[in-house]
C-alpha cells in the first residue's frame, strides 16, 4: 500500500544517543533501580543517572544479537548501552521508536563492526533509515503493540507472585516445619546436614527417590531449524518456573530426535543445568510449556521422581537456597564447572509422610496450574504481537482512521 503520510528519515536527525557510564560490576542483586547492560536480562543497582522515557539498545554482543528495551523512570546504564531519546517528543513517539528499531535489529547485526564481539557505533545508529508516519498514527501503532506488551508484563508479574507464594508455602512447611499438625509431631536429630527434622519423616538421598536421571545430546554444530525440527533445551533456557527465552532456542532435526534414546522431556520433568557458569539453575516444564515436544542437550539433567515424592516437591526442594549451594558444591572442576549423575544422587532430600505430601499437592497444584497457564498465554500474546509488529510499523496495516484511546 502507499503511505502518503509516512516519511523516510535518518535516526540521527530525530533522536539523540548517549551511553551509560557504569561498569558491569555495578550491579547489585537487591538494588533500588533498574540497571541496563548489553544483556537481555535487566539487572539492578543502587544508583540512577537517568530519569526519562527512552529506548535502551545494547552497543555490543558476541553474536550481534542486540538487546533492545523501552523504559520510563529512574535507571542507570552500562557504558556500552545506548540511551536513545527523540529530539522532539511531539514529532517522534518514544514507544513507536522502540517498535520501529526492533525491525532494524537484523540490519544492525549485518552492519555491526568487530570480529569476536560485534559493536554498534554512533555512525551506524545515525544512519539508520526509518519510515515514520504522522504523530497520531505513531501513537496508535504504539498503543496497539504496547497493549500486548503490557498484558505480557502483567502476566509475568502474576507468575512471579504465584512462584513466590508456592516457595513461601514450601519453606514454611519444610524448612520452618510449620506444616498442618506440626504441633503434635516430635522433632529429632537426623544426624545429617539437615539437622533436626520431624520424627515421622525420612531423610534419604536423591538415589532413593529418583526413577530416572539422564542428560540429553545434540548433533555437533547444530542445525538451522525448519518446521519439522524439535526444540533442544540448553542452559540458556533453564530459568525457573514459567520462564523461557525463545530468542535463544536451539533445535535438533526430527530424524535426530527420533533416534534419541534419552533426553526427551515429559510432562512435569525437573531440569537441572549441570555444567558451566550457571551450574545449579533449575526449571520445571509442564502442561505443554514451553512446547508439547522437546528435548534437552548434553548440558542438562532430567530428574524424574518415583512414588516417594512428587515432581513439584522435588523441584521446590532442589530450589531451596541451601540445596542450590549443595549442588554447586558438588563441582570439583576448576576450568569448566560440572557435576555428574553419581554426585547428584548423593544429595540429601527430606521426605514427609504421605498425608503431609498430599496436603501440599492440594495447595501447590492449583498455583502451579495457574502459573503455567499464564506462561502459555504469554506465548500466544508474543506470537500475535510479533505477527502484527512488522505490518503495523511498515504501514501495511493502516490504523490512521481507527478510533484508539491513546
């Protein structure tokens, strides 16, 4: 279609670019303000140098996959992160700019400089060519797309709250031992690292409660995915409950998958990252999230319990801070951290009586069902938004005459 009210402009004529000043070690886990680096993850810090509405663009990335975000408020930024702001906010909507630049990411990758690490220079950004409609149309396009982003973010907050609820219940019952009926239960010394525990509960090892412990595989060199290929879950997607990064997804061919003897994910599998810098991270995949059919690679363990405990109990036990540290402590490799199956099986686990375990499931199960339902909704919301984005930002869908509340 012909867009008479759209104009072709260079980004440098419409927006300013500055970078942050902080090193990456300025991050503080419990910091008061967002800290934007070149990572897709938003960190925290105790300082802020900016208080504005802007687009944040990573200035470097090893693979040329530059993270881009929209933010309004107080924040700080890494020294290679660009803070991009329109010169005139009545001519160029910051939200629209954020979506327009998303369509430029592949081009940015192709023109970025550097060998081992790809860099975006100010010259590259100045010369980016954008198609911009009149201001009201910009705002309508941004309103449509941001509605999807707001729903996704709202669901993410609900997922975080639900996970926190489940963790709090688990800790109250199995760390503080304030489980139903605890008043009448005698506490005894377990003569293990777990210390004092209810007398009627068992202290065992994972070897006693695991029906299966296995890792996966991946063909050397990987493949370029097509419609028949199967997702292969690696360390980059062992992120916790209801979390998955589709931009980092890798695949195996359907032929390779059909020959796999192990490493095929089943409903409610607990996944554990077993080697590398993020050793000890874990996740739980269930209810078809993130895929109905997927596998793991050689860097991940699948853990399946027998009838001694449930998968959700197993996940939350391993997710306790002391157990996460115990997993990390199993590592004996200096150069490349890693753990093996034999060592994992030695980890202790406290097994409650059947009535307490069943009572936990009655409370935890609805929470987890809602959590994963929200996670699956986000998949569909992202897919719809990603389908609309190029059509709206290019003008292929005309919204100028739509009555949209902005």
